[in-house]
């Protein structure tokens, strides 16, 4: 496996590094362009941070896992800040605190108020430090280029399953939530805040699916209920080969926004924690999702904005992202 990948990469790199000898044999510019298209690395940019093997692995699989990228000390500080948020000692503007549907809809455990996720912590300086960590941005730049926006931030606190399997996150593509493109200049960094495995509901990915297109998403028909906004790909085929990403505290996976992924049920009594940020090149542009598969999501976001903040339809899906995005490196050019 390794040697086949390495052989292919050697071919790709030899073409990229010494193109002139080959170009001499090619007569038209169209032929040259197709030659380069065929061999160019599409999903990664020219950079030294990724080894040739890592580049090829991302090109083929749509994710790479870097061991031990975030220190224990930083993770412990993020955990302390999260606990302060749960105790309502801090509330940053824009912060969205979400509880698991099984807990929200239960008559019995209302006061327990287990937080399953906090989202949009761009105004919480301590948590937002995660998005600015230089060792993360070094990798991000290999996918986005030098102008980097932190578009979406989350700390996921997957609760012990209450018996209805609501702690699962259905298989989905993150691009479904994003009205900006191109997809290849967007990447998610997801860091385990403790050991994650199949028992506490680690990430599950379908390698190579980033090479496909954006699929239709809907709420899966799950008996025990599904969390709000947890859309899943329609017609999920459970036979496709899955990879369970078991990770240690501080390990970080970088993945493409078209990669199909989700997470299983948390069968332990602990709250499985991870912190993540979706980055995009600030050179990306917004698209209008009307008439696309993303229209259902846009309607839902506008519905929540109306109910929660009294905003009308003049507040667009695009506005919600332009408002959340924060520059973390380079220049804010477009987004
Ligand atoms: C906005 C774009 C998001 C971008 C995501 C980027 C890509 C990553 C992919 C994903 O992460 S997918 C999952 C994304 N998840 C979210 O965006 C979470 C969104 N969560 C929320 O918007 C709020 O937590 C929610 C509106 C569900 C509840 O917030 P509130 O503070 O308004 O709760 P409240 O207690 O007032 O409850 C309002 C209603 O929501 C219901 N509710 C609360 N939590 C729920 C839950 N977890 N699931 C289902 N319903 C829920 C609650 O029962 C109640 O229903 P009723 O009006 O019928 O009484
Ligand atoms: N109908 C569906 N639509 C979308 N995603 C689904 C559907 N059914 C299951 N999934 C998702 O598939 C992934 C695998 O879930 P599943 O619970 O089957 O296995 P697991 O928890 O990963 O492993 P184990 O087999 O040990 O339970 C999870 O992300 C789950 O949410
Ligand atoms: O941490 C998880 O369970 C997965 C979260 C996820 O994929 C998401 O919120 O987009
Ligand atoms: Fe996701
Ligand atoms: Mg499971």
C-alpha cells in the first residue's frame, strides 16, 4: 500500500519538478494544460509542511491525522474555559450553547442541562486561541493558502447516550452548511481533547468521498430523534468502507469539507470532548444557494435567526457567515 502510493507520488513529483524535458515533447498549450491537470495535486498546495506521502494521502483519502499537535496544557485550558461557559460564568457574544435533544425533550432531567456543544466561540479569547495556534495554521495554509479565515468554531461535548442513540452525529458533508467556495480551499481541523475511540463515539469517515460532489442532506429517520441541524446524507449506504479515527488527546485531523463523516454513539459515562475550527481561504467567494441542495438548510438557519434573534429574511445565510468569520492570517480579501 505504502510503496504503491510512494511510487505514484514519485511519478507526480518528477513531472512537477522537471517539467521542461516533458514539455519539449508536447506541441500545443492545450496538451500542456491537460498534462498538468492530470498530474497536479488538486487538494493540497505547494508547501513544505506536508511530506510527499502526506500530500498524496490527503489527495486520495481527503484527511490526514497529525499526532500530538496540541499540547496537554492548552487542551486543559480549553476545558477549563468550557466548564466556565457551562456554569454561565462567561458568555461571549454570538456563542451558541446546544443541549442534546434527548435531554431537552425529557421531562425528568431538565435541570441537568448537559451541554452537548458550544458553537461560534470567535468572541471567547481563550477558546479562540485554538484557532490561532501556529502549529495548526501551518498545516491549514497547505490547504487554504496564506489568507486564512476561521469561519466556524465548535467545542463538542458528546454526552453519554441517554438510550435513544441521539448522541450519534449522522454521516454528512460539512460543505452542506457553507455558502462559500471553492470547496478545495476549505478545511476542518478537529482536535481530540481526550482519547477518542469507537466506544465513546470517535469520528467515522468514508475515505475518498471528498472526490465526489455535494449530496442531498435531510434529517435521518431515526426513532429516538435527531438533534436540530444534524442533517445526514440521503440514502446513506452502511456497507461502504468506514474508518474509525481513534485518536489520543492532542491528535488533530484535517479534513476536506466534502469528506463524508459522522460519529457513533457515546456508550461511556463520560462526555467525549473535541474542539474544531473550519477554515477557508479569505479569497473564497459566497454563492447563492437558492435552487441548490443547500436551500433546505438556508431556510432552517433563517428560521432559527427569526425565532431566536427576531431577524427577518433580509438577514441572509451569507450574512450569518460574513458575521462569524474572523481573519487569523494574511489579508481579508473577499469572504
Ligand atoms: C448555523 C450554521 C451551522 C454551521 C455548522 C457547520 C458545519 C458543521 C456541521 C455541523 O455541526 S451540523 C450541526 C450543526 N449544529 C448546529 O448548528 C446546532 C444548532 N443549534 C441551535 O441552533 C440551537 O442549539 C437550537 C436552536 C437547537 C436551540 O437553541 P435555543 O437556545 O433556542 O434553545 P431553546 O431551549 O430555546 O429551545 C428552542 C426549541 O428548540 C428545541 N431544541 C433545543 N435543543 C434541541 C436539539 N438539540 N435538537 C432538537 N431540538 C432542540 C427546543 O425543544 C425548543 O423546541 P420548541 O420550540 O418546540 O419547544
Ligand atoms: N441512516 C443514517 N444516515 C446517516 N448517518 C448514519 C445513518 N445510520 C448511521 N449513521 C452514522 O454512521 C456512523 C456509524 O454509526 P454506527 O452507530 O452504525 O457505528 P459506530 O458507532 O461508528 O460503530 P459501532 O458499530 O461500534 O457502533 C455514525 O456517524 C452514525 O451516526
Ligand atoms: O465531533 C463530532 O462528533 C463530529 C462533529 C461534526 O462532524 C460536525 O459538527 O460537523
Ligand atoms: Fe461535520
Ligand atoms: Mg454505534
